C-alpha cells in the first residue's frame, strides 16, 4: 500500500483488509493470478483534467468504461478528458500503474460507478500493484467521499 493511501485510510478510520501478491497491471492479470471473485474487482482509471488536477473513475473491473459518461460525471468535455500517463500517476497521485486506488489522494476528484456502492465486498488498488484492498462498497464510498454516477457501457 502506498504511504499516501495508508495515511488517508488511517485518517478516515477505514475498515479494510490487505492482500499481498505478485505485481499485476490489468484486469486480465488480476483475474488469472488472484483468488478473488472477478465480479467483486473494481478498477480505477486516472485522468488529467483540463486546467490541472486529476480525477479517478472507479467501476467494476469487468465493465467497459464509457468515456462520455465519465467526462459528464467530472463536468468536462469528452475531448478534454485524457488518461493520465504512468509518470502522471506516480508523480501527481503517488501511485503506480495497475495500483490506482479510488481515493481522493493529493486532491484527485473521485467518482464511482453506480454499481459499486451496492457491492458487499470490493477488491481494488492500494497505490501499489502488489497489494489489493478488500473493503465494503459502502465503506469505500464513505471513506472516499466520492460522487456516484453511471460510468460503464
């Protein structure tokens, strides 16, 4: 778990569990290597916002992201929504690709897909690619203070 994510979760008195594993980068990697139910996995996509700042969209890992819906959720034009590169993710968010966490680390705006809060258990990134966080969907929403919107196709 990245130090930024750990400190954030501790400040919020979050209830969660950690699972260490070999580094993973994609949903396909996670599905093949991890013992978790793929239907409970949540991926987080980091974006650069126009005018500076970052946003994180979290949705079920098996779902396809709908960039038009994501741009609407963040209140920006689709043409202005750009995926954050690996350097952006590391420098601005203190995370690594494959480990992006759906938390407002370093001021990032977070929106979770409408399906996530109802999930009993969520497995998501921790800022590192070799650790997964297990957390209740409602607890994730509480801790992140995230907005909820439809984000998938």
